[in-house]
C-alpha cells in the first residue's frame, strides 16, 4: 500500500499540496493496459488475513488500475466529520438539510488533506477535474463539485472522502496473490444506498458468501 512518504510527487497521480488544507486538485489519469487483467470499477474486499490494520474490514472502490498501479477509495469507513463541518472549513455554506450531517469518509491513507468525490455523472461533465470510471461513475477532485452541491445543482448521489488508497506497479496484484483481498465487480447501489456498516457484507454477498464464511484460504473472484 502506498503511503505518501514513500513516493515522490512526480509518481503521484495528483499534485502535492500544503498540509492541513482540504484541496481539490486536477486529475491526471493513468494509462490503461490492454494485455493484463484490469480491476477498474471493482470492489476490493479486505480478507481476514489483511496485514495492514488501516484496511482491516474495508471495501475499496477501484477508480483506476493500470500497469502503473492503482487508485481507489474506501467506501465503508465514515469519519466524525460531516458535510456541514467540511463545507465550513472550505468557506462554503451548506443549507440543504438532508445533507448537513452526511458523513465524510476516510478514503485511504494517501493525501488525507485532499477531497475525492465519487458520484453519478452529470450531463456534460460540468466539473473542472473529473475522471470517468467504466461502469457509470465519476470521481471528481475539483472544488466546483462541492460548490454545485452547496447550490443544490450537484450530483444527486455522491460519496465524499478525504484521502485515497494507492498502489505502485504490481503492488496490488501481489497483495491479492497473498490473500489480502477478494475482488468482485462493483455495484453502485452498495456505494450510495447501503448503510456504511452494511457495505462489507453487501459486497461479499455479490460473491455469494458472508463474513462468517471467510477464512485465510487464498482465492479471489
């Protein structure tokens, strides 16, 4: 798993920024490989054998996977920060009552001062920095998506994280081979409609299994 202190800024798909600031940055996507398995738009489901406690019990939505590495967002770990508090910190006023106490999620240990918004696409891709993910979702990192949310014109369904999960070339494949993750085609309903505490079981159900059935035996979908 990539930690921000392990890699140079030039190796990141996102530019560095000053600490302790919530920054929305321009995306530079990784090129896709045509001669290898691509796990973009899949869920990674942490196995009981997951060695990194940061990812124990997590479900990660993979936004990008290529020969250069992978980038994903943890979708089932809400923080104590809600949208009202976060919007206040970036000088936006949020007055839409149903959204005020929606939690911001821990997206992963890389660039935790940055915001990442996973959402259904809007017609015309109106945001400055969005990456289309095969399967119908988009990930946006520019502040204009939150400005749209505050004005009531943003995406109807979205999940906002601080930070992301990242892997160097071959790193994710190695973790999967060592029984760290299960993989399965994602379902947007699990991202947006299922309560956070139920998303792990819901993702496992896509494989026809439950948490109680998992063991240390290797294998992935």
